[in-house]
C-alpha cells in the first residue's frame, strides 16, 4: 500500500485534478485568472457586472466592479426573505457554471483518520440528512462607504452602502455529518473550505482560489453545505452546485462553489485571514486584529438615499434591522437628524441570525432637506453607535447611517 500523500502533494493533486476538472465545466480552457476590478471604482447603474450570470436591472442593483449591490429600496414588499433575483452578488472574479454531474467534494488533510481523501458526489451529499437554516449573509464591508461620506475617514475596498446583505432559507447537509463520514479525528483543529472560481489576483499577486479556515468548533456546530436557496437549487451566482453557509459570520466565510475542504491538525490561514478580513488601523495592534468572525448590528431604510417626499402627508417609512450577535430587541427612528427618537413597529418575530422588518409613520411639514436615522438594539444590549471605529479596509461599519431626503 502506498503512503498517504502529504499536504503539499495533495494541494498539487487538487489543483491539477478535481478542482481543474470541475472548473473545466465552468469556463473555456484558455480562460486566464481574472485581475480584480478596482475596489473603489465608481458605481455603474444599468450595465452588466463582469462575470455575473443573472440579470442586473438598475432598479434592483448598483454594480460595483465585479459585484452587484442590492438597492435597499428594492426590498420593500418582498417579505422577510430576499428573492434570488435581487440578492446581492459578491464575486472575487467571475461566476463559474458547473454542472452537478461534474461536481464533487474532496475532503482531505492531516486531521482525518488515515489521512486519505474522501470524495462526495452531488447525489451522495443530497442523500445525507438535510437541514434548513434561515440566515442573513452580509459582506464584512457592508456600509464601508459611510466611513468616508459620513465620518471623513476613507477606507479601501468596494464602496458598499447597505445593500451587501440578503436573507434566505438555506437547505443542505450539516458540515459535521460530512466531516464525520470523512473520518475527522480528535486532533483536528481547523477546516478550510475552498471555492472553484478563478484564482484571485490582487496587485499582481496570485492569491489562489478563495478559501478561509473555520475552527473545528464552529464547523461542527451550525455550518451547512447548502444546495438550495429559498426552496430552489442554488443560482449560479450564489454558489451552485454547493456552497458553505456559516450563520452569523461575515460573508467571506460562506465559500461559494465549494470544491474541497482541508481538515488539519494544525492551525490554517489564507490571505482571507491574514491580508484581508481583519482590522488594521490606529485603534488596532500593529499586526491587526484577530480574523473577523461575527458581523455587527445595523438598520436600513427601504427608501432611496436622497429621495423626495411630499410635505403635509403621512408617509409609512419601512426598513429592516439585524444583528449577528442576538435577536433584535427594538428599532428607533429619528426624522429630525437625531434630536428626537421614537420606536418603530416590528413586523416580524425577532430571531437570531435573521432580520426583522419595521415600519414607522412620518408626516413632514417643513419643506427642504431632512435627515432620517434608524438605530437597532439587540437583546444582548448592542446598540448602533453614533460613530464607528475606523479601520483601513472599512469592515464592520455599525454606526447609525444618516439618510438624506428632501421634503417637497
């Protein structure tokens, strides 16, 4: 019997065989790794985002490089779940089109008994007991643009407003079931899911395919390998055939187009835990914070920024509120720039990992510019502050957003 391959050999095998074979179904053989679009490129309305499959009508999306931000006002009337046709798209490169018959998942690494790779076909994964989790997915940089526009502190990265978020029912197999079938050992420390999209090039450096480790404790808890979204097969742009769903954690942890999972008896890292998705800046240690895990607490109006509203009429303001730490307890709104606050009415039963819709009535009288504010408090006592602690890459913006309107 030949010895089991070591980590370096297996990485080479995965790059040359399962990953490459699966990706061949997604793109022409001559396709080269994509260079990232400028992260702070000006938003584009009414055009296609490079590499995104689904239509991106301008009333639903604002295009930001390779990404598509949901226009928050387009969520009004959609219910507690975000329809797939208006769910935001966060792509490092482009969306692969992978046939389910060509897909397989390879689980491998030093944290398995025997250290031999185990493969799961799409049918085998779907034959496992399934669970459905309602979870919000939110990019770690959601709200990033407000560091500059509201606090005068620019940050690098895609200039999201508040539309890099969506909520869905995700159905799939428990990651812990897959790991146990693969033979995870008691010495395992980290698991590292990796996607099947193109290798990511940043500033001329090839960082490889998107991947980010999870501690075993989280992997064995509530993480699923999803193949359905809101009762339908995953759309291409959202990870078909299979993606990882890591409830409450920043969106980068929920790897799309899953191809392999390394299980390791040593701590793992990737550029998505060392160079990105940690906090750097004056308020943090020289080497940055620990890699990001949970998102923060936020609220948003389902109303375009800069909208015009009629004076002397009652307007029903609507919006959504969420927190990754605990269910929402209350939402307060101000229609005079923060001088006075009133409670909004919650339309949904708050639960952990989801968001709630809220409403409040407003009858403006004075004509001219006005500023609306909404702030969320969760059951753990977390409340949106007036100002977020700045970090150079603009993650985890949680301050109350000042929402300008004009009364006419």
